[in-house]
């Protein structure tokens, strides 16, 4: 599973990365985490608000930091 965090490196972006990792580890998933900070790459996903979470190429969350429990449901 490929997880991508789209954002410029702000506090919310870091929180989303940490929460996504925590959720994936809790589910025992094999994953790769990539932080995408290049604005052109972020816009190529059609994302207008960061942070955003992309799972296997699909934008699943944008503009907010869901709870770890919500992320577990999203990744399961």
C-alpha cells in the first residue's frame, strides 16, 4: 500500500503523516509513506486544500486531519 501525504510540511501535514502511520501500523499493513511537498505534484492530484492523504493513487482525505480511528476505517 502506498500512502502519500500532500502538503508543504506544516504542523497539520506532520500530524496527518503521524496519524496515517499509526493507523497503518495498528492494522498491520505493509505500506510505503511518501511526503509530497512540491506544489505542482500536489495540484496534479486535484487537491486544493492540504493536508491531503492519497492511498494507492486515490485522494481519500483533503483539508483536514482525521482521527487515527477514522483513518483505520479508511485504510481497512
